[in-house]
């Protein structure tokens, strides 16, 4: 392994600009003549728009234009779309209500877009927005996830029972049969709390229009600029793709929330032409709470059937998933194909049946948030398994190992074909890291100090890569989920790689360069990674679902293979040898069995000067591209163990120890991978202990700022012990599985299992706030006193 | 409108501004120093932390006109003469950043922490003093490591002598 | 923010004059409550009188048995002051735990006291220590000064000059922070001066800061943590929100009171 090659903890190339304040985020971009947009948002969760009077506002100082849904409709600008078709059990397609970028006729959640004001300054735009008179006919709000289908009020006329679809997966009859012969059944009701992604950089957009050549440019906080261009062109109708450039520069975190195509960027780019000026919008944090897509929000009943020896026989799950007021870009896939196929976890379960009812409510749209469906599935599985072990009187680690899948490939009853893994290896390593043997003593020490100590396991699995295209297409996806790469070798051997992946914290400029440096033998500083601009990168699917390594880098690897193959042809001419005799290693093309060789840079130069071969036999130049479509999803898996202590006096939970062992397949940069694990765990701990978006009965978001929505702070978390095991992934050329979401998937059940272990009962929901834990601990304390 | 004169990163700056201009807006919009960021509306995230007369403050909760006569240091002014500040170096060395958005505020807070508490910072102290800085990417693990290392590096004699 | 005119007087007297002359004027101290409120357009003063140039409002001194803190003294200055740490260490501790380090560099005692946020820390200290708020017009005891949620006895045009704290023999402060905002969800300040004991509670009262007479009586008999055993604050009059209902907050009053006494007694 070289110091900058695959497997090395290379310090990040992108860091210099970030640590010196020279990052270039969307809000840092200002275009000449730029105007500012302010969105007038609905204060009501559900209302009919009787009238929107903009006359007085339009006359206010600095106002360049005020637009409503009628203006968009008049310009034939289409609504926002959901790109994944789900069919109900009865075969009917999901019921998608209209989703105009500016409301038409009705508003459906607090924060919904009523009108936009474009003015010389943001303050003027905001002043004018206050002068718009809206006559709302307020309607009853549908808020409760579990009760939405029975609510009297209807969010969309297209879905009279507020139900988007009633979907199912698995073999119902086989599952019923498994339960019929079960010796023991564990049952559980749980809520997967609604979360707000909150990347630290709020969303922003700058729309620009060049009248000279009719080209629109949109700078936007996107995880996938090409998908944004596709949707804005082909579905929304801003401009044809060749007349629309989308640039996603440095992006300050996404966690899913910047995958989607939102109203604000649509309106900014469209309005730039309307007012003849660049139009900028930057979300404030309150707007982010109101109008960024939220995550999770499931209500679930689950049951696990076991035989007398504790072997798992079957699982059945019923989930109601809240999709909010409108179907966001990938919302329908999250509680279906990103959820139910993971219900087998790491376990050999012969029969699984899952039903999902998705509902509309008068709340912000719900879509993918770090993990997307897989944290929800893992929470169901790992809470059930932990409870089952307790009910059977078995050690939770041993019970898991008893039921682990051990033969690969393994076909689960819910679509997935797990390709490889060694779950017991991760568990054994995690138990050592956690000093499981010393737990009893630590529990006694805590008890002496009046504290309750608990340990919780999470044996998670996830399906990443979100590919292959044919597979996702058969499940309803509107797009293919390959990735593209283009490797441009310059005449003296420096390399530019254009990728369809997008980096918003993942460090692609470093890891992708490591791959190139490793494969071509060129110094890492001679490699540049280019992404995030549709004028530079031809097409790409973007970054989400832990796919940039497994799919994005694999595309680069394939393109690099082509570069090397072409280089061999060039070298054969230069070295006057047979192409079959040329070997490439350590940055040199050499003739087998001789000392004749050509370094990579010289080969590149020869490819461009083309003096040694005729253009008829070999094309000049050295540039190769690839579209890579993997053969399967990837299946990262691992074990996280949380040990914590509860102060029953205050209900404060302190995480004392976090031991994680993950199998991500081959690792390019362990420093970056560990960083991804840390961040994921923090978000998972946030879900378990701190975070929860709450609407009141009228549909007002009562957690609309950091004053009320509890973000994890440094003193809420411990340092983490992170270990790895490796089973290389057979489904891509690099053996990578993906690491971006693991922590967020693994952590919530580990925390709740630890709290319930400490409490000695199962009655605690997420987020387990000090108040909730105090109340739950009172029952424990009074029971202990009685004993 | 009001006149304001201050020193930013060692350079004198004079401007006529609307009194409601926040220091962070003045830095970002008037001076085009976009390294200082805005991540919330409630003075909690710390993405906007700069040093005002040598002390960490939240530039989103400070009027620019209130800084009359003051000296402001932003992330752009931390690296002296092209050499990275030891705290900047420590963030890179210890992978204390991912998306980079909270990073300028984190680094300015970290330098202030050392100024207040000295070069030996334990984990608990660092975590407590990061109360006003939110990071969504790193889980803080490597930020804490970076600050401890950066604090130590700031106290190395060679550097003290050079300064 | 809405537009306003800006004034930066050089003395408290000039500030008072400006405040009297301008309709809808507000004093700007550290700005950590006022500016966020104005950013949200929930406050719209037409003029701001910035006190940051009033050097006569800054400073800490001990005069006889009293600790005098100027209104524009920041939380960081109070927390780090050797004078405060020596005279009333619990007050330095309290100031050192308001907000976060950057907030403490800007936020001031005068601003905090004038705002009387029900979740602020200082009101508990003023009430328990029997402090006096000195304005440009008069002297008010803390009990007279704090009149309700965000309400004080301050009149139009009145400017807080300083706060005077009697030095006590024993004092302690403990707070349970709101997990999200980090403001006090419950904060309890206990002070023993001669034979008198005061216990003041912030964060928990429907009407803002208040005293807990039962705890005071118990501690007067014997100033020790044990004296509070079995004593619980009732839930009546205790506020409730999504983070803590009245029952939990009332319970925390007892827990924080015991921690505060432990600090005061060095246990």
C-alpha cells in the first residue's frame, strides 16, 4: 500500500479551502445584478386560497416581481414530481395529488409556498411579502400518522381516505403458517420518530438567465445536480436540458434532504427570466425546519415467531408511514423498497410479510433522510430480537448469533440476495471492544452509585448502492441508478476525473484521487476530481444511499481500466512491441521480459502527439469514460453496542461506551470511513435520545428552531470505538460496500435496547428525553424497592 | 444609514451601512469574506463565530455598527503569512471536518478556547465549551481530537518564540 | 429586521436622554435576546440605543459587604472575575454557565435582568441573594424588580446602572438545562446570609422566578442537603412545555435544590 493509495488514511485534499474559509457554497455566489427572493409561506396547515391580492405589495419599493401559482400555470411550468411508482396490493397505482411549486387553490402544510416576491434586497422582498393579502378558508388539519386514514378532512381529493397506497411484500400465507407453529411470539408496537435532517448549510438557490443564448443557470445546494436538471427540464419544463445548466458547488451536508427537487430552486430559476435578473434565495433555519423534507415518521406493529429452541420462524409487520402533504421526489420508495426488504436483518428467517399503508397529512413532505427506510427496518428488527432474547431468557448476543445467516449467497424472503458477510466475526470483535465480560461488574458499580446501567446491541444490515438499474426499474424507479465517470489524461500525465457522484462532506476529492493514484501510479496531487456541474460532467445520478464508493468509484475504476488498455496500445507503438507483451505496473508500461518501458506521463504525451502511430490504426488522445451499473445492491453489516447509564433522579442518560464493528468490504481511506461512522452514530443517537419533529393538533410545527428541536451537541456524545471486519463485496470491481449510512441505521436500536436493559422494562419511546426516561425509571425504582 | 470603521483581519475598513446590518452580513456581503457562515436564526449553531477584539462572538447576533473601532478576525485572517494556524492544521490532520460548513466557526471557537483556557484541554472541557457550535457531519469525535491537538500545538515553544 | 435609527451614547446619562427622546426606542445591551427577536420581526423598535459605548456601565468592584456589578458587564467578565470568585463563587459559576462561550462574551447582566426571561439564570441569583437593582432613578430590591414573565418594575426611560449583591456566607446554584435551547429548564439558587436562607427558582415558574419557602424553612433549621430529604415542590404554578411537564419540572426543583445546597456546603 502506498502512502496515497487504496487503504491509506490520506489527509483530505479539499480541506485547505474549508479550513481557510475559501469553500464556495451556494450562498457565497453572487451574480451581477442579482435580486432576492422571499417566499410567502402558509401560516395554516390546511386552507383553501380564496384570493391572493398582490397589488399593494407590487407597488412597494424595490419590488421587481410577485408571482403565484397562477403565473407558473400560465407559463405551463409543471408541478414537482415523485419519481418512484408504487402500486397498492390491489394493483392500483399510488394516488399522487398535484404538487405545484407555488400553491394553486389550496395550501397543505405550514410553510407551503403561497407566493414569491423578487426585489432588489431581501429586506424589501420581505417587506412586500407582508403587504400581500391572502384570504384563507382554514380547513381542519390532518396531523396524526396513525389516524390519517380515518380523518374527516381530506388532504388531496385524489386520495379520499388520505391513503397514498396500501402496499405489501412477502408471502402472507407462509408467514401465517410459520406463526401457527411457533412456540413463542414476541410482539411490539413502536413509533419511528419524525426527524428534520438539518444539514448545517441551509438550502439555497441562485437562478440566472442569459437572454443572449437562452440558457438558464441554476446554482443550487444539491446532492445530484444532473437529476435536478433532468427533472427541471423533462418534467417541470423550465428549459430543454441543453439550455439548462445546474451547478452544485460546495454543499454543506445533505443527509438526503438535498436530493430532492424543491419549489424554491424551481421558482428562482424560472423567475430569473421573468424579472430579467439573477434571483437568489437562501433558506433561513426556520424555513429549513418548515419546508425541507423530513424523515422517518412510522407507526408500526411487529411480531416475531420462534420455535422452542429460539430459532426464528417468521416475522410480520404492519406499518403506517406518513408521507406528509405532498409526494416528494423519492418519498414513495422509502417506506416500501428501502424498508421492507431489510426486515430479514442478519437473520435466517424463512417467512416474512410486511404491509405498509402510506398516508397524506398536513405536514411537510417526508422523504429520504440518512439511511432512508433502513433505519426504520433495523429499529423494528433489532428491538424485536432484543425483546425476544429477553423473553426467552437468552443472552442477546448469543441469541443473535444463533440466528445469523451463515451461508452466502443467501436469498431472503423479501427480495434481497445477500452476497457475502460474516456477521459472527463482527459480533465477536464488538463484544471484545465493548468488554462485554466486564459488564456485570460495571452494572454493580453503577447501582452502588444509584445509577442504572444498560447495554444494547444492534446487528444491522443495509442495502446500499441503490442499484442495479434493472432491479430498481422493476421495483418502480423512474430512473436507472448506474453512475458515470470520465477520466481525462492530460498530455503530460496529470489526470482529471469527471464523476456523476457529488461530494458534500464525503471527501471524494481525496478518495477518488486515491483510486486514480493507485491504479495509474501518478502522484495524488496530479489528480483532480471534478463534480457538480452539468456543463462539465455529462450525466450522473448523484450521491445518496452510500453509493458513491460502490457505484461511483466503480465507474472510475472501469474507465481507468480503459485508459490503461488504451495506454498499452500507445506504448506498444512507442516501444515497438506487441500490445499483448505490454504490462502496466507502478506507473510504467513495460515490455514483458525486457527493460524497455515508458512512464505513464510519457505515454500520455505520445497519445496526444500521435507521432508513433497512424490515426487510422489508433485514435489519438487519452480519455475514457464509463457508465457502471453494478450486479447487485451491496450489503454492509455490523454490530454496534451501546453502554449507558441513567440517573433516575433526573432521567439523564449518559452514553458511557460505544463499540462499533462494521464490515464495509474493502476500504479506500479508513480515516474518512471512520468519520462517516462517527457522524452516522451521532445522528442515530440524536434520533434515539434528542430529536423529534412535533406538530400540534392544528398542524403547527412546534419544533421549528434549534431552541426546541434538540440537535446533538458535543457534550451529548462520547468518543466512539470503531473497528472493522472485511468481507470484500463481490458485486463491484473494488469490493466496496458503502459506509455513509451505517451509523444512523445501527444506532437507534442500540440506544433503546440499552435503555430498556437498564430500566428492566420495554416501555420507552424515541426520543428518550430526560423527562421520558425519568418517568420510565420511576417504575423501575419502585419495582426494585418492592423486591 | 450609518458610518462604521473597524479593522478586519488587520486591514482598516470604513463603510456606510444600514444600521440593521449584522456583522456577519457586513463580512459576507460588504467585504465578501464568505468564510463566516450562517447556519441558524437563534444564535446557537456557531457557524458565524469570529473574534471581536480577541474574543469569540456570534457575528449573526452582533450589529456591524456596534463594532465601531473594533478589531475583527475571521477565518480568512487566521493563517498568518500563508502558513496555516496550528488549529487549522490540526483540523486537517485529525479529519475534524467533513462538509466544511461549520468548520470556520469551530476553528474560531477552538482558538478562543485555547486563549481562555490554555494549551492543555481535556475531552470533557472541549465538549462542554463546544456548547455553542453544532456540527451535523462528524459526530464531534474528530473535532474534539483536533482541538486537543491544535491546543497543544499552539503552545509549542518554537511557535511561541516565532510569534 | 425592520429599519431603525442607531445611537451609541458614551454614558448612561446620554443613554437615558436618548431613550426619553425617541418614541419606541429600546436599549441594546449584549443583544442576545433583542437581536434574534428583531431578526424574526417580532420586535420593531424605531430606535436602538446601544449601551456598548457607556464605559460607566462596566466594571466589578467590592464595596464593603457588597459586590457591585455594572449593567454592561458581560457574563464572561463576571465568571472570570477574581473579585466575584472570591466574594460569591456561586455567582461566578452561574455566569460561567449561561449560554455558551461566545454568548458569554456579549451577554450582560443588565440585559439579562431587564429582559427577565423566565428561563434566565441571573434572576434566581438576584432574588436569592437579595440583590439591589440600581437604576438612573432609584434602587429596587430584586423582589420588587421582577414582576412577572418578561416583566420588570422598570419604567419608560429608566436605565439599569448596576446590580449590588450582598456578600453571603454560603451560596450555590444548580440548573437543569433544556436539552435543545440550553436555557435553564429548572435553576435553583440557594443563599445563606447570617441566619437567613433564600431559595430562588428560575425556569420553572408560570410567573417567572420565585422563592421556595418550605425549602428555606428546612434549610434555616439546618443548612444541609439532608434537610431537603422528603421535601418536594408541588406542581401547582409550575409551567409546562413539550420538554418538561409541571410534574417533572417540580421534581427537578427538589433535585436541583439539593445540588445547589451541596455546592454551597462544599459537599
